[in-house]
C-alpha cells in the first residue's frame, strides 16, 4: 500500500502558529478565532494583504519548527509503518517566500519532517519519500509517477484536477467542513477518521 499525503494544512496545522505570530505583531484582536483562515481574512479586510504575504514567508520559514502536526496524524503514520505501508509526502511549495527574508522553505519543511515525524529516532516518512514540487502540475505528476494508491489533500481542486491519476483514490482532509459536497472522493474531518478508513481498507484487502 502506497499512501501520498500533502504537507501544508493537511499533515501540518498552522492555525495556532499564525494566530500566535499575529498576536505578537499586534495586528489582530486578541479574541479572534485561532485559525489561519481567520487571521488571513482579518488582514485582508483591513487592507493588509502585503502583511499577510510576508507573514506566510515568516511562518513557513523562520517559525516552521513551531508548527504542529494535526491531532492524530502521528498516530496514523505509526499505524502505517506497522502495516508496512509506504507513506510519501508530496506537496507543492515555492522555494522562497514572495516577500520578506529569503528563507529556503523546502529546507525548513524537510527539517520539520526530520524533527517531528519520527518515533524514537526512527523516521516515519523516509527522506527519499519527501517531495516538495515547485508547481501544482509537478505535484500531480509526482503523485502519478510515485504509484500512490491513495492520496490525501486539503484542496478539492487537486483531487478534481484532470491530471489527477485515475488509479489513485483521492481523500479530502476537510477538518472545518469547508468543502461539503465538493466531489465524489472520500471526505474526512480528522486524522482519526482517516485512520479508521485505512483500517477498514486493510481488512477488505485481506
């Protein structure tokens, strides 16, 4: 079993970190919901789109190590390792931010994977199975050439893209139910739901 997983906002949650950085900079009210989306929408409403762009580079670069995996994601990866499944991280990410200091965003993300996705020193996703592509088209091509039987992403447009491989089963990670009814793929609200789904899949394969 080969399972591909997107990185940003699928495996890694930035909600608390974006809120923390915004509070540190005093650019959002203290009572704002602690989500990335809430911070983005507040800054856009107040005419600070440039600040939002710069903040993304800061979070994904200098502050990347403070981001957390979504609840249940590590447990899923541990389960997959015990089953002998191959897990690949396949994501689309620019090399450098569009604004602000020129952080290497790929290096920051790889460092996060190495530091956070391990069990007693054992990598839960092998370094050679981590791919950060520069464009969405290259990401879709990688999903195809990697032979993923399943692919998990938070964006319906990836799973619905004409070049999404027909032989790969798409799974939408949608913790806030923003995309209800967006497609015929499986939609999951949590990594616990994803784990249960794959446990059922394993039983049916056997």
